[in-house]
C-alpha cells in the first residue's frame, strides 16, 4: 500500500530551532565528500556548513576504502583532556581505532556491541575484544538494530539485510534474508500497479527503497520494523514474514530518522526541516499510518530523533546544533531547546533520565532531565572527527544509589570509544568547570524554554 502525506499540519513551534549565526564553520576536510542529491545539485554537508538551509545528509566517504579484516585491539585510556579530569564519574574507559573505515552505526545488547562502517563489515565485540565478524556483499552499513536472535542492517544500496545468530555457536551470524524478499519482489513485479515513479522518468516497485537506508526502528510489541530512506519514504515491515505492509512518502527531502514512539505513534525527521507525527490505525483488514501533525518546521535539516525510555519526551537534533524536545504529558507541546553544540547534532540516545547528544563538533553532551529541566552533566571529548552514532547499555556494576551507563560512540575518525557515565549530578567543583566551558561557547547550558 502506497500512501502520501498530501496535507501538512501547522507547526506548533514555528522556527523555535533557528540557525545560530555564531556557530562557526569547521575547516574543510576532503574525506567528508558531499554526495549529489537525487533532486538537485550538490548540497553542502552537515560537517562542512552546519547552519546552511540547504544542508543535505548525502555525505559519503570515498567508495574505494580498503577493508582489512585484521583485528583491531582495544586500549585502556585515562581521561582524554584536562577538562575531562573535572568529571571523574564520567570518563573514557576504552577506545577502538579501526583502519577499515568511518563508523556509521552501532547497536548494543547485553555484553555485545555491533559496529557498522563503510568497509561493509559488521563486527561484534564482547568484553572489549573482537568476538565475531560478518560481511555484506554490498552497501555501506548505515543502521543496525537487534530483535531477539535477529539482526537487521540497513545499507547504502537501499537494502535491509537480515542476519541470525547460530544457536550452536553465538559467534556465527548467517544471512537469512533481505527486505524485500526475492519472492515478494518477483511477485510484486508482475503487477504493473505496484510500480511508482521513483525518479524523473524512472519507475520502481513501491516495496523497495531506491536510495540509502538512513535509519531503522522497531516496534517490538507489534512485531513491526520501520525503515527510513533518502528516497523520502518510510516503509513498514512485518517481522514475522518479512512482508512490506506499507510505503509512505513522508517528506519532501531525505528522511534522516524514524522512531517508533508511544500510543501507536511514529516520528520522522527529514532534511526538509520537519518533524512529523504518524499514527498507526486499523483500516479494514489492515493498518495504515496517518499523518497527525507536524511538530517542527524549520530551515535547517533534522538529523536525528530519540524517545526516552519512559516514553515521555521526544528529542530532535538538527544541523544547526540545537536539540528541540516535546513532552507527551503536555499533548506534545514544545518543551524547549538544548543548546550544547557548536555544530550539527548527528545522533541522539536516551537512557534513564539522561539524554546523550553527539555532534559534528566531535563532542558528546550528557544531559539530565529532572522536573522538566535539562542540565548538562558533562561534555565527553576525545574524538577527532564528527560523532556519527551512539548506543547505551546499563553498567552491570552500577547500584541503585549510583546508576551508571556504558556509552558507545562511533565517529568518522574511524574509532569507537567507550565511556562510563553516571546519572548523579556533578559536585560544585565539577559544575563550575561545566559552566565555565559552556560560558566560553554558549549563553547557557540548560534547556531554553519554549517560546509558545
């Protein structure tokens, strides 16, 4: 079923998240080459000009990266800068430098970490040592998501590959399928009504993405997988039989993020500057996603979305370095803006009452939400390139009185770093260091209230 959003709700916030003219443009780096948009000429990337209204996610590293399969050792590290020494509860505990490509995707489950890069390899790490590795035949690994013994990976070639862990040997991963399945692809291709226009003067099957997969999200209760793509669509897959249930032309530009939320809602964010809310509703024998409202409408691109574990707040990162958020208990009213980065926010993750924001400015801000107010607990520094992806797991050594988290960050500097983070507020000495750091770069470090 192909549906299109042919109406757009009025944004609640207008341009609440606006470009900051004081955000500096980073030095030009040749390895962050811009990719031509399928709709227009070359667009500047988030890393080259984070405040451009025309910023596009079409950022690619060179296609001919070498792909050595040699194991990369982990190394224990102390805090990485004098600034970090002011934050003993939050610090770097390990670093993995990979020579095979930029890190584009991470997923953590229990004591396993899955990493995807532009080498096409998916590596599995356990106890900070390489545990396993499996490789796709084509397509840079843009997204990884885990559901039980299945691993779904989204790729630059527009395909979603499905892998399964061997019950006899947990280090062995076998590919068990691709979305869409070959059977469904052939069956669908026989019916002319299943073809839609995917580019000017070019048609394709509606069940297949024709551009890069940018994000994957699971609704485990419903057994549904959502995929977002630069082809402006999101697709809805039933996990049990790998069937594509629906394709939605969701935005006017690349869809950068999709996240399954609460009460049957799905949130999407796009390079067109909007965040949209969709509701899954029963229609006849099937279901259909209906556009409910547009939360945000701005000039700069939306780059990342996240919903906190208690399903009370939706966060949105943008190419202007700001993070907007909306609160469920207030009927998704705009709650405010987190301002902690000089450049584009590229990834978000939430755990407990913390939210982590990774940026093209090479830093990760750790925010704590309490009584509706977000305060920056620390700034994690150490990457030498943009922070592209984040994953968070509970620290099994933490206690009820001192909840700690293990945070994994993947970067375009080809490294994965491992951090230990506490949700305890910093002491006076640490807070003074944070305030000094923020005052040097920003007006203030707490969340800006909504202008509504």
